[in-house]
């Protein structure tokens, strides 16, 4: 009896070995997936850098510091597209963040229970609308509205201010940096507001109820309790929307005007993505195609720098919070 019992395999050891093998396979699988993402990212950046090497070799540093973009003379400078990309993205964040905060606060603190889920679903559906639809709406609705009723007033009143007046001067044609910023703001509001709403829901009810019990208003609870508790996640959501705005192509192409110039907010300009989309199909010269690929690499660098700054800010906030 004893010899028979000892010769039987131990089921627990077999299960342990199987779990070890499964865990190892899972660990290697997810590691390979992560490395694949990094490889694809590096490959995309290096391929654009390699494609734009002729432009960097030909123009050197002036490719970044010059605003001359002349396909006829085969002279290219990326300063105007970089300028347009940064200005429109910053305007979009400036417009979108307060509105997104209001939407998230309304859905979590003010709206009746029966309205919260349908309204949140409707807002999230806005993120699924193709960007070309936003561009067409901007071109056929927003551009005439701004050109006839808003830009003339801005030019006549704000354009005369000292120091900042030059930013608000320009012909009231409706196309320009400000229009592109507004369209981008509409596009990124669903992303930022959805993130804010989700993180606002993570705030423990006892914290908010304690503040209300002490006589705080809804605004005071949101500003002093909800926002500090979710600050890191809110900043992450804002930079997520900023990353979306930096790379937008079709919507910006419709309303920006596609003029390579360091323009005021009311004047047409260009962005990196819109320049590539507008000219890549017609670029016959090698140096022209190389310059467009170099623009793509610069867009990659700009986006990487912005997201890196966001990550550093989040790490700094976590250190302050003792995490």
C-alpha cells in the first residue's frame, strides 16, 4: 500500500509546473507586444528621418528656422508649418479645457440621474465622427459666420490694442489659425470631457458629502475637492486631447487656408499635417518629397516632446502627492 501510494504523481506539483509555463508564456507574450510597439514607433520615426535626410542635408538648420516654402524654386523651410501646428493646438486646448471641465462637472454633480448616461453617450459618440465632417462643417458653416460677424469686430476692436493687437489683425475672410483652433477644440472636447468625467466619478462620495455638510457650494466642492483629488488624471486627459490636435489633418486642411506664413490669428497659415496632405501627391521633385517627409519627422518630434512634458508633469505631481 505504501509503495503504491508513493509512486502516484503529485497533482499539486503538476498544476504548479503548468502554471509556471503559462505564466512564462504570458510574460513573454506581453513583453513581445510592448517591444513591438516600440519597434514600430522607432521604425516610423527612422523611416521619416531617412526619407527627409536630403532636406536636412540641403538646407541644414535653416529648414527649421526659415519660413520660406517655395515648391517652384525648390526652397523649403518648416518654421511656418511648425508655428501653425503649435498655435492651432494651443488654441484648441485653451477653448476645449474649460468647456470639457464644465461638461464633466455637469454630468457628475449637477445633471439629474436619468440624463447623465444618455448625455455622456452622446458626447462620446462625437469622438467617432470622421474629421473630414468637422472640416466640412467648419468650411461651410463656421467660416462664413466668423468672417461676416466675428472677425470684423475682433479686427476693429482687439486689433488696436498695444503689444497684442497684431495677433488680432487681418482680413475678415474666415479662414485662419483661430478658425482652425475652434474646429480642433470641438473635435477634442469629447476626448477630454470623457476622461474628466470618468476620473471625477472615482472621487469617494464621503469626501464630497463631507464638504457639502460643511456648507460648501457645488463649485467649491468641484474646485477644492474633486479637482485636487483627480489632478494627475485630468492633466493626462488634457494632454491626450492635445496630442489628438497636434496630428489632425483633414479638418485643419479645410479651414486653415494652407498659406505658409507666420500669420496673425485671423489670417490663413499652414500646419505640418495639412502641408503634407496638400502637397505630397503633387510633389514631383525629390527634394520636395524629402522636405515633406522631414516635416513628418518634425511632427513626430513635436508630439513626442509634448507628451514627454506631460509625463514629466504627471511624475512631478505624483512626487508632490507622495506617491
